[in-house]
C-alpha cells in the first residue's frame, strides 16, 4: 500500500455545476432538463428540422415516476431518452454540415448565387444552435449520470456504523500517534482496497468535468494521507459530507477541496480479517 500524488491541477473555483458521477438528483434536475430540451429548437434556415418535444415530455414523465419512488423505471427511461437525445442532435449536426457543403458548392459554381450575408447568417444560426445543444447536454448528462448512481446506491446494503467498521483496538493508538506514525498503524489494521484517482478536465462543454477512478463509495472509510486522518464518507455531492473518526463529528467540505485531497493521496480502506 503506497502513497501516491498526482500533479494534475485543480481549479480554485469550478465554473458552474461540475459534472461528476455521484451527484445527488432531485426533481429540479428533471425540470431544468425539460426546460432546456423544450427550448432547444434544432433549426436550419429558421426552420425546425429535428423535433425533440417528445424527448422533453418523456423526461417530464420520468420525473413523475421519480417523484412516486419508482427509481428503477425513471433511471431506465432517462438512459433511453438521453441516448435518443444524442441521436437527434447528431442528426441535426449532419444536416447542418451538409447544408454548409451545399452552399459552398453553389458559391464555387456561381459566386453571386450565395451572398456573404447569407453565409454569415447561416453560420450565426448554427453557432447559436450548437450553444443550446451543449447547454442542454450538460444538464441532461448530469441527470443521467446522477440518476444512474442514485439507483446504484439503492442496491447497496446499508453501511455499517462507524464503530462496527473499525478494527478492535485501532482508534486509541491512532489518536495517540503523531501524523508520521499513522500510516503504519493504518496499514496494520486495514488493507487499501484502492488508492483513489481523479481527473479534472475542461472539455467542450461549459464548466469542468470531474472523473473519479474509482467512484468513491459512500459509507466507507478513507485515509487522507496529507492530513493523516481517517474519515467516513457520508455523501458525495457539490458539498461533500464526511465524519472524522477521531472526534465523531460530521462536517462538509467543498467538492474542489475533496478533489485536492484525492490528488494528494486518499486510500479506500478495508478492515483486515482477523
């Protein structure tokens, strides 16, 4: 079990809501997704060429199922609808590129047949549509990923209490030890199931994407190598909820701070069998 540290930078502030697997989902996420898809308007030459109204309606219906507690069916529906959303936007993109090529060919044959204003108008329209697609996709993907993780969490057995998860005789010497001696005590009582990794990237969409490898499961114990502390992860969201085993107190830290801890070295712990 070795400590690792990555050199990947993490922004001090994450622009807009970061996309991260494990985010909590509520009815507001369904409502925002419905609104963005409804206002998408996949147009070419000021005419809607690809319809997405039924996708928006489907998300609204999935939200109703989510509200009624049918998480499984809501998850299935949203996954199917998000796939359909991608097919529709790809269909528009194909038609948009085809239109550009057609106008270029016409202009090559007869420069006077296509005015500069007409070309600029077409480019401006397509840029506006692509911006709306990116915005809707970020929210739709967040809903899809978060709902999938929420459903996965429901399938897990309830986490044991902190006292039940700690090996006998661990906590007293751990509290008494100084930070340099604590890693050895942790290794004596626990196996490192994995050392968490995280990648933060700024992609084509707005904001940042955060990808943990693996996704930190809640209800488990972790050793933070930078501070030499053991915590229980209660919730992974824009505000991460953790419980300090030494004090028993729960506290929140921003997701960006949790990412920094992972980059410094965080071990997912598993008590050794006696």
